[in-house]
C-alpha cells in the first residue's frame, strides 16, 4: 500500500505512525498537495492528503476512514482504540477533538498564507475554536491512566501539538495546556514518533 503526503501534515503523520506501530508495510510518497497536485489528482479527485492507495488499487480518502480501515484489518486485539465502553467513546472524543483542532489550524494557516486579504472574522473564529479545543483536551488529560497503551487519541494529540507548535509558533496555542504538552512531549520521544516525522514546510 502507498501512503501519500508529507509527515508535516498531522493527518498524514497519524496514519503513518499507526501503520508503523501495527507493522503494516507501506510505501511512503511524500507528495505535496500544492507542488505535486498533478500526481495526487488522478488518485484522489479532492487533491488532499493523506491519500492511501491499497494493494488492490482502491483508495481511502480521509485519515479517519484510514484509521477505521487500519484497525479493522489489524483486528480487535491489535486495534489502537479501547474495545470497552466508556473508554472507547472517551478515546474517540479525544481523537476527534485533536483532529478537529488540526482542521481549524490548517484552515487558519491557509487563510493567512493564501489570501491576499485575510478575513479577521475567520482568523478569530479559528483561533477561538483552536483555543477551545486545546482547553477541552487539557481538561480530559486525567482520563489517560498512567501506563495505558498508546492509542489513536494519543497519536492524534501528539501530531496536533507538533503542528500547532510549528505552523503557528507565534500563537503559543498550547501555553495553557501543560499536562497535554508533557504527555505529547513524552510520545514524541518514542522511536516511532521520531522516525515518522518531518519539520513543517509552508506551501510555496
Ligand atoms: N479531514 C481530512 C483533512 C486532511 C487535510 O486537511 N489535509 C490537508 C493537508 S494537512 C490538505 O490536503 N490540504 C489541501 C486541501 O485541502 O485542498 C483528513 O483527516 O484526512
């Protein structure tokens, strides 16, 4: 299978980390949605990353769908989300908050980078949503019991944290989230987080 997209995308990175953790072999093509749009478009009409091309040629289009497929193929024993409720829905809530924050962080980045005339209303809305999401995640940190196995929620949080810190360095979005920051810093020290990583490259 082929994972398309650069690891400075928190969405691509979380899929790459999950595949690596689960020992699912894949080829990585670090194509840019802007610079390599012509390569991505024939595989994904949305021209977005991550794009996951399976061995039978089928394509999966969104990181949430990829995570769902990866866990399904890995099987219940290996899947990277708790199986029991309410632990499962709580982990899913943290995971979707983290990826939701990333959606807003990408949107804020594009607003500032790609629009000659920026919308203050949109910028402030994104900032409010990111700050709210980070505060909510910080408040949920107590749900992660020490020694609990790494799951998709933790992976998504660490990928989110790195993206906020690098793509929006001036905003210091995580300054009021010390527990979340410490948890993510600990994950970033793991070999899989170090190997599946790339410093942020702004689109040209
Ligand atoms: N919901 C998508 C979000 C992916 C996303 O926003 N990817 C960005 C790169 S970080 C992208 O493809 N941007 C180009 C575009 O949206 O046109 C996912 O989880 O895969």
